[in-house]
C-alpha cells in the first residue's frame, strides 16, 4: 500500500516489533498457528497479497494475521489452499481489514469468512479523511511512518524475499491499534452505529459478476458497429481462455488498447496486424491466434452479432431519458449536500448507481416509496433515514419543472 502523502519526519517503523516470522507452508506449522491464534485475545488483523496484473485471477498468494498474544503469522495459501480450520478457530472474533472488499473475495476462496469485521479504510472515509491509504492513516493517526516500498511486486514468486515478507508483515503490525483509534473517533462523531451497519453489510460482500464481462474492455466505448463488437468479444473470449490456461493476467497476452485497435482495423493477414500501432509487440504465434479470432468473428452471420448496447437486466418500464437525467442531477446534488453536512463522501452515504437507478423509475413516489426502493436496493437503515426524503423531494421538483 502506497506511502505517498506521509510525513517524512515521522519516525520510521522499518520492521515489526517481533521481527519477520517464517512463512507457514506445511500442515503441521498451520496447526500450530491455528492453536496460537485461537489462544490469542481481542480482534485479529488480517491482510492478503495478490498478484493482480500478473496472474490470471485475484487469488491470495500470502495471508498475514496478527492477534494479541500470538504475534504475526504469514501463511502461504498456495501450499495450504484450504484454510477453513483457521477460519473456524477465529469464529466470533472481529477481523480487522483495510479496504475489506479487496481481500474478502480472495480470503473466501481459501475458506476464510469473518463473522464480524472492522474496515479501517471505510471507517476513515466515514470520518471524512482525505487520505485513507493504510500508510497515510498510520501516519496521521498513530504518528508512525511504515516502510512501504514493495507495493507492486509479484507475490506469486517463490520463495518470497525477506524484504517483501517484512513489507507484508507491516501491513498488520499496527492495524488493530489503528482500528481502536478510528473506533474512538466514530463514537465521538456519532457515527459508530452507521459504521456498525456498514461493517455488518460487508459480511455478505461478493464480487460483482457481469453478464457480458467482455464489455468491460477498456476503450470499448469507441467501437461503434456490431461487427467490430463481435471482433472484440471473440478476441476477449480467446484471450481469457489462453490466460486462464497459462495463469497469466489477460492484459499480458493482449493489451486492451491493442485489442480495440484491432477491432477497427482492416485485418486480413498477419502483416496487417503488425501494421496496427502496438501490433509488433505480438509474437508470430500470438499474431496468428489473433488473426484466427478475427476471422471467426468476421464469419458470424448478422443475426449473431452482439447489440451495440448491453441488454438491460430486469428491464421494465423506464422514465423518459430527459426526465431521468433531470431527476438524477437534482438527486445527486441533494445527496451531496447531505454528505457534506455529515462530513463524508457522497458515495459512502449512498451509492451513485442506486441513485441513478431510482431516477430511471417511471414514478419515484413519496418518501415512503423511496424508502422501500432503497431498502430493496440493500441500502442500510442509516442511509435510508438520511436520504429518502431529500431524494423524493428532488425527484418531485424535477418532475414539476418538466411538466
């Protein structure tokens, strides 16, 4: 995690107080660690290191834990993929994570699911912190500067270098102390109940699954015809299959920028591929595979080409586009105003996607109707209490102006 914006005059914490422990990579060592953690006291700090941008998925390649009385544990989940026993030993213990939504999916993949948690990043954002990275918060709240120089290394490397392990251990060294400092501030600000509801909601967090994941290709918005979209889809599907087979991030095989450029170009030969800006970065074998993908897409009948716009999920009656736009503008402004009063980001108060969805309803309705809509959209009680009335009022004002 980045150490930017940290006061360089703060004392440097270069190593954990108890040193850097050996990596746990055998069942016997894991059993000892589980016993030690179960015998510890208080919350447990947890973090995970992934190899995003290098390996195919976002699985954890190192898991760090620290609990009072047990010290720091560094676990290799590649050697020990099933950590359900560890999770069971911590049942009922509060897990302290920073940016929990980043780590919860990869922890769940290893069988680790919390019964209670505290997210230090979310807590800081609810308190209105301008900088909420771990290093920045440890500096501002605890007056210590962490040694953080290995943010973007390949955590799938084996064996992991000692200085990388030191970096990873520091991620959990002061996490519980940071939790305590932020919890006190939440109470003082009258936001502790808001945070409790948010943390409880996070327990059910799951990574969003997209119906057409290929439509998330960076730059795809510049593709304006269905045949080119079919090319992009086929390139994405073939790239994804190859990346999964090789356990490599898809972008390492074919960058999105080049993929999009290839969909627009007139490509009939490998030489045509090399003529596209960036095309020469492909090997002969890769270029041949790309050409085959493009030819498959070009052979599709018109009826099988993808639509320009992604099909709407749960499509039903929608408001007129201009009406929805006017509502959305007023409603976003209303949420921002409440968020400013509460000294927190508007997206923490209520997700913009939910506001936009409400604005597109044929009829927004009164406060009670908005409350029901927000509840169905999984907004928490504290969010509904503070936004339902202003959203209903903003929508009504936009509708009155339009009529």
